[in-house]
C-alpha cells in the first residue's frame, strides 16, 4: 500500500487502485467534455420566418416594378426577418460510462498526489468557527476540500478560492479546476470505497 505523510502524527495508508493510476489525457478530456456539456442550459432560441410576426402578404407584385421579387417581408434576407438555421433550444446533455468517470477521478487524484498538491488533514468534528481559521491558513489558490463533514461547507462558504465538495459527489471536474486538494482523513476510506467498489 502506498503511504502519504500528513500534518497529523499518524500516516494515511492509501489504496494504489485510487492513488497510483496512470494518467490518460484523452480519457480526462472525454469525461470533462461530458460534464461541461451537461452544465449548458441550451436555452438560446431564435425565430424562423414561420414564427416571426407579419409577412403574410406579398410585399409587391411579382413583375413590372423593377425590384427583386419577394414573397414575404419576414424572409431571412430582410431586416427584422426570420433567422435561417438559428439556434433553437438544443439539448446538450451527454452520458458517460460510470466506470470511465470514476477512473478519471482516480487519475486526477494520482496526478495531484505526484505533484504534491494533496494534503490529508484530520479535521474531526471541530466547530465551524475554529475550523474556518485553520482551513484559511492551509488553503492556497484554487483549493478543493473533500470531506463528509458538512460543517466544512459552512466554514468555507464565503472564503475566496476555496471550494467544498461532499466526498460522495466529487467528480473529475472538481479536481481539474483546483491546484490544491485537502482531504479529511476520516473521508479517505469513504472516497476509496466509492471509487473502487461503489456504484
């Protein structure tokens, strides 16, 4: 088993199936593509010539005026006309294999560990007031805190560049978007169990 020294007196034993996974940039990119697409709302909408108000009458007769022929003032080539091939409430939702999603998380955790950007801290059940000051001291720029302790979320909610994520909800995007990861020692086994055996 791999070992990682922490700020506490004991050592945290790490599961190599989570913390020693070879990095695959293509897999990370594929999973990130899905997560980021799923965040898109797809609410942009335009009106076609059939949906724009007006234009039911031919603007002028077909021949004899010297002007180009037109059948409607709501044609896409007219000012205030409809839009040709415009966006219309597109569904951006994509799906990703659960095994791939979990492996991507393991890859990013392994990468951050190699970069010495992972810190294991025994947070325990400390109160919010004391917890906030200690976390601010440990945190760097773009810090992610992973824990099952809901008090941490309350403690760092207004702290700049610090984000909290529940140990059961962490995904690859959370880890990619940060430069430092702080993990509650009490949540390490929960995280490993979820990534190795969880559904």
